[in-house]
């Protein structure tokens, strides 16, 4: 990932501190410097620099406006003599901004006063938007999000998949309804994280999750070995139906919370440490020994909590069967929870979406940006140990089957 050295003038810094349109000016200066740095990288030489590695020459710049929530910026986009300079800065930066603005503007059509929506857009974006502007933005944004969400997944296998849902309010048929946005992320065979897709369901029912999983598989999701999620009846049943042979890991963060909620408050801190000892044990055998000790110690004082612990033990410790280096990142859905926080940060501005299309637009735009960041960043996991472990495990199963077959022949 490129590193940029940004300098801020005293005038801009003073304006920022005095709140006199300072944030917009600050962002404008930073983005202009990024554009210049990108051109330097592309040409292989700075301004007036003489070097044999130079790949071209500068040819001035042209103004380009960028509308953001801190105001309208005027950027200086560099030109080259051959006209080949390109940047993804505008496309990547404005994606979620456009989705946010469109969601706000659609409120006008669905009964929110024009005066109120104008105030909101001017406050957030430094400008108001006409219906033609909204239509133009939709034409550029919606197909891109749809193509990304429906893209083929055949290129990779995804041994690890995390699934979760985030609830949001949507206006439908004149009423405000709560809808579940189902999201799946995966770790591919090379160790990179990807966002696999999103769908909007009426609830977290088995039918909603089944439709979601069927859609992912139709797009090419395969090779799933471990699925991490919260315990929800409909979700777990859908996983069992669509991913037979895969292991289900119950999110340990939610599991601990469920246990502590069922225990008297005065003993929660002490109980938390002992539960963590079980879940972080070096192997399943050690975890079971610790489980028996904790059950014997707390069964009379917190019977309901111990029942939850005992019944959920196998699913919450499934990750202990995997190599130790992978357990920390596969024991919870915390990774996808942080993704949900990014969505919430923008969704709070809307509060009630005017329709489902607006949900897809805003959430999809946020997910695309995060997906690009993950794919172009560092590997999430080094998968070499996993594939060696899988190979050893499969050889062991093959050997055992051969021995059973030999015994049957003798018999």
C-alpha cells in the first residue's frame, strides 16, 4: 500500500482550528497532495527530477469538483503529455458519499419535507441536490453495486466463512419495518478476506438464511470447512442444511455473554475468567477437564448459566480442533462486527431508509470499499499450516478407512 507524506500550510491549519471551513480546506489540500504523489509514482519521477526511470512528463492540471460531507472541494487533477494518468481516488472516495446522499434525497419522495431534507444535505454535503442529480448518481452507482454483489465466486475456495446480520429500519407500504441485512465474509485459500455478499431478509428465519446461502452457492461459494456465527435457531438450521460436512463454530463472544446474563451479577467477573480458561485451552481434552471443574464449582450457585455452558460447549470449542495459529481469529465474529460498525456509522444518519434499494445502495457501497481495502492489503491469515493440517487429516481418514475395509474382508 502506498505511503504519502502530507504537509499542511499554516493558513490551512489555522482555518481548521478556527472552524472557518477549515475541515474542507484541510481535506482539499491532503487530496491534492495525494493526486500529485500518485502521478509521481506513475511517472517514476518527481517535478523537475532527472532520472532514467522516468516514464513520462507532466502537462499541467485541470480542476475537478468532489462533493463530500464536509463541503464541495476543488481538486487539481494532474495531466500527462500522453494523457494516461488515472486515479481511483474519486470513484473510491465518493461511492459511500453518493449512497448516503441518495438515501437522504429519496426521503423527499417518501414523505419527508423538502425543507428538512435540503437542510440535511446542505449540512452534510455543503450543497443541495436536484432530482436530476439524484437520477444521474443512481445510474452510475446502482449497477456497480449490483455487479459486485452478484459477481462469481468460482475463482477461489473459502475454507473459513463468517456470517452475521445487522438490523435496520425500512419504510415499506406506508409502515416502518425492521429488516435484517445478512452479510457473509470469507477467507480464501490464499488467506485474504473477502466480503462475499449481502441480502435483505424479512427476519433471521431459517428461510431467509437458506435463501442467502443458496444464493452464495449458486454464485460459486465452495470449499467451506468452518462457519463462524452467533447461535440463532434459524441460522444454525440453515447452516446444517446447506453446508453438510462443515464445522460450525459458535461465536465465543456471544456465548460468554449468554452465560453471564444467566448468572448472578456478583459472580460474573470470577465466572468470566474460568470460562475463558475453558475456551482458550490448548486442546479439547484439556477444555473438557476444565469444564467439569467449572460445572462442579458453580452448578448450585448458577444452575442456568452452567446449563448454557454445558449445552454449548462442543459448538463453542469447535475451533480447538484447528491449528493453534488460526484460533484467535476464528473463535468469534468480531471481524464482521467491526464491519457492522462501519455500516452503523453511516446508517445512523439515515435512521429510517426510504426503501430497500436505498439499503442495498448504502450498505453495498460501504462493503465494496472495505472489500477493496482487504483484497489490496495484507493477508489476513497465512494458510500454509492449514493446508498441511488438512492434508494430514485426510490421509489419516483414508488410512482408517483402508483398515476398516481390510477388517471387513477378513471377517
